[in-house]
């Protein structure tokens, strides 16, 4: 999430690899540092996941489906 704010956008593949000069290494290090410092702030609103179990009975359901479970995730 923070990486695109600091690093340049992705481009098409190059015919020759870039040689990591000092400026490029410094910019990458700065981006990594910003992400490392800012990452813990993403957990301020962390809440426990609510799990509800609902048993649904369906008439005339074939025996092959006995014991099947369906998971439904919402509002992540």
C-alpha cells in the first residue's frame, strides 16, 4: 500500500538489467524504511473475526452432500 507512494511505477521489461547505482539503492532503502515504520499503524483498527455457525436443513438433498460445509466471508 505504501510502496507505490515512494517507489516508481512498474514498466515494461528491459533488454538489459539495470545496474544498482548508489542513488537507486538509497531510494530502495528509503522506501523499505518508510514501509517498515508505517506498517504497524495499519493494525490500529484490528478486530477479532466473528464466526457464526448456522445449520441449514434442505429437504431431498442427496446423501452425497451429507457433511458438506459452506464458508461465506463478508465485509473483510
